[in-house]
């Protein structure tokens, strides 16, 4: 963590060194009409750096002491120039650190003190006063600009951090949704096949063996998907899930249902559309296995110019629905959320013979 007062000692040291070097040069250049430097003069030059050192804790008092030391240096007859540095730096810091009212008040006091000094020594003139006012105003304007630039940069950094956190949350939410869909589908499939195996193990061992093989494949699939998603969450690196329409044949084969897949047309799809379409088909097959076992399922993918239509229709249950009372009840809402997130629609409901899910996912224009 950055130290709260870590920068001020270095700034105070730089200002002290600059004032001493400039003071010796100015004193040599102004010899004959200004007083030579002595310990009192060097002591006054140290007040400004000490004020900078304590500026964060005592912004007003430190600026006042620096201005008083500058005035005493001038009244003492020492060289013009070096004593102006500390008050200028402190006024700049007041602005950039958000003490704007104090800064402008002290700027007015600075102008007043320098004009009064000119009148005191008899060298005051309108031109002298205008030069002092112009220099102080220029310093304050530069400080205000620096404050604005820094504030904008901080706002941009804060916005970027918030956007990064939001994207990370969305990525983790997507991963959680992927994990939910994978688990829901494969666990339902395992449950159906396990029930089938238990029912047929005595009368039809070969079909029971097929159901057990399906369970093995499904469990391996779910373990692989879980490992992939959890690795992404641990690493914190964004990654597009691998679910895509090229894996539909494997999904249908593992489902153990009578599924007919038909594709109408073909065109490249954005990854998010591929993923949503795959998960919609997956969830639809899960619902069919849960509520309409033994039914025939037709999966139709129609690649249009403006949208992809996903239609999954089953013919109704021909066996007892062993899983009809199971599940979270989030299947259709979850599919609808996926479609809506892409600007599409999803309609699900009973038909004359069974149940149908139809999703329409918008597609970008094809580039030639």
C-alpha cells in the first residue's frame, strides 16, 4: 500500500535544494543592491520546505508560514527569486489536493502581500501589480488544469476497474450457467439410464449394458466439463466455453433417445449464438428425457439470413416419466434468458401430440 505521506519528504528536499542553489546565484547576481545571504536568510529559506513536509496535515498553517517566511526574506533585503518557490509550490498543492477555497484565499493573500511590499519600499507601480497578479493567476490556472486532468484520469481508471469487475462477474455468471446446464443435462441423463438399467438388468441385460455404457460416457463428459469450467474460475482468465453446434451429434448419441436432427442451410455463427443454440437443444433434450421418456424428438436448425431458428419437438411420453417431479424448474426460464440476452425470443409450450421449444436468435449480416 502506498504511504500516505511518502511523497512530501522528497518534494521538500527538492524545493530546499532548489531554493538554496537559486538563492546563492541570485545573491551573487544582485550584489550591490541586495543584502548578502546569512544564517537568518538560510533559516527563512528552510521554512518553506518544512511547510511542504507538513502540508498534508496542516494545509492552511503550512501555507501561511511559507508566505510569511517569503515576506520576511524580502523585507530583510535579500535577493529576489528563491523565496517565491515554496509559496508557489504550496498553492499548487492546495489546488491539486482539493483545497481550492483555501488555495484561492491564500493566492489573494499572496498578491496582497507582494503588492504591499512594493508600496513599502516605494517601488510599487501599476505594472508591478499587474505582473504579480498575472503570475499568481497563471500559477492557479495551471494548478486547476492539473487538478482536472488528474481527476479525469482517476475517473477513467475507476471506470476501467468497475468495468473489469463487471466483466469478471459476467464471465463467472456465464461459467456458472454453463456448469448448471451441463450438470442438469448429464445428471438427468444418468438418472434416466440408471433407472432403465435397473429395470432391464434381469430381463434384458444387453440393453442394460447399453444404458450403463451411456452412464459412463455421460459421467466422463460431466467431469470433463466441470474440470474445464472450474479451471477457468481458478485462473480468472476469460475463455469461451467449448459447447457448439458441431457437437450436437455427440449430444444426441449420449441422450439415448430417438432423436432426428435436421439442418436447413448453413453459415458461420458467432460463438455466443452457437453456445446458446447448443444449450437450448441440450436443455430441451433434458426436459424431454425427464417429462416425455420414450418419445421421438425432432431437432431442426434453420440458418436464415437474419436469424437462427432452433426448434425441438417431442411426440409425448410413451413410458412413465420417472423424473417428472425432479429438477429445479429453471429449464425453460434459463433457455429464455439465453435467447433474450442475444436479442432473440423463445417460445415453449404443448402441441397436439407433445411439447415444442422454438428459439429465434438474431444473426449479424454475413460479410463477403
